[in-house]
């Protein structure tokens, strides 16, 4: 009895240590291999992409990312700089894509005359992009690819 | 009371009769020269005062400007950018041509009046008046074809090949053709905007 509980404690400590080690290894990679009391040099701030080319969306409902800078663009109760180009009536002059019809819908899918209040603050859903390496690998597979693979004979 | 008024009137009459009497002991040359130097001093003083009131420090010495517009300017590209060229208040708000400058100063005196009598002495009052104040600036820049912007940015100097596609298309279509001027498209580049309902191109 005594010996077995002693073994259990040893095993538990071992598991904890192993877990702790793998945890700290991950932390170390995120901290550039520096210990907790040292401050890693911050990487240079990447620039916002401003190439004006639309990016492929990962799935149909994805809010497209913004292909241009939005520095200083005011979106407040007073003014909405985005809509000064993307609203239906402004697209002739700005040649920007119009906000899609979902932006006019309230939560009962009623299409309103103007952009719905829940779609007013564009940056809730749309973001600019920077050319950076992802810190964590992503194994997302595009649904088109998945379909094509499943159709192919096994 | 009546005595006081009569005394004051007497003083006025005396000053006028002295000032309007021809000078008996001074040569015409002295008078002309004196007048000339007085003129120079006045002119110089006037221009010095004009220059002194033409600095950012002067503009934000009144707290309405320091607390509202200046704080907002600090976050924009015209206050901090990669080339370190800064636009200060008079760069955008005071015309560089002398007659225009005087005209703007006389207009600005009205705004000093506003400070003295508290038309915009709180954030709330300032915001309530903001649409009107911004409107004055838009009208002025529209009327002078965005002269102040052009003191630093010239369309001729723009290399559209290094501009973004959005910028170069807009500039080629509307700016170079003279159809629109800077302020038509670039409102709110230095400060937060007022309620834009009813402003063409917004909402």
C-alpha cells in the first residue's frame, strides 16, 4: 500500500515535470529562447499591405480582408470614411466594390434601405493584412480542395 | 454727471484743436521724416505681431485649441511621419499671400472674440459648433483651390507611380483634370470630423 502510493506520487511528479518541460519549451520558442527575466528585442513592426488587389477568401462567408491602408480612417457616430467609398451611392465615383446586400440586412434578414446598424463598424469584421510569417502552423484545408480530394477515386 | 460729460467734451475739443493746428516750429522735412519712421515702426510692429500670432504655440495657447484640435492633430500623419516634416496650424489655416493673410486674420479675430466670451469654452460647446467651424474651412479651401495644401503638396510634384492604385486613379481622374480639389476628397485629415450627414459624398 505504502509503496504503491509512493509510486503514484513519483509518477504524478514525473508527469507534471514532463508537462512543465514541454510547456516551457513552447514558451521558450515564443520568447525567442530567452528566459523569463530577460526581455526579447521586439521584431520590427511590419507594414500594412496596400497593393489594392483583392485576396481569395477562405470560405464564402468570410469577411474579405482589406487590401488597402486604413490609417486615419474615421468610423464614428459622426462619420464613416469607409462608406464614403463603399456605400452604394459612392461606388460610381470611387470604383470600390459595394458593401454586399448582407450589410443592409437586420437580424431578421429584412433588407433595409441603408447599411444596417450592426454592420456600421466595419473594422469589427474587416481587417488589413501584414506580410508576416504565422507563429503557429495552420492545417486549415480549403473546402474546394477537400471536395476535389473526396471526389477523386481512392 | 453732466459736469463730467462737459469736462470730457472739453478735453476732446482741446486735443482736436491742438492736433489740427498747423505746426509752427517744425520744418516740413522733419515732419515728413518723422511720419516716415513712425510708419516704418508701425508697419514693422504690425508685421511682427502678425508673425508672432502665426505660430503653432500661439494657436494652442488658448485652451480651446490645445484641448480639442491639437490633441487630435497629434495622432495624424501631419504631426508624425517617416520624413519628419510637420504641418503646423498656420500651415493649413493661414494663407501665405499677404492680403489673404490679413483677411483671414480679421476673420480669426472673430474666433478670438469667441474665446473671450466663451462660445466654445467647453468640449461640448466646441463639438456643438464644430460642423459650422469645419464648414468655414471647407468653404475657404474650396474657394482657393486648396491653396494651403498646395504650399506643400503639388500635383505636378506627385509621382503617381509610387502612389497606391487607389490614390493614383483618383488623382488622375479627378485632380489632374481639375474636376475636384484636395479638400473635396481629403476632409478630416488633421482633426476628427463633425457630424457629416448632408455633406456631399458622406452617408
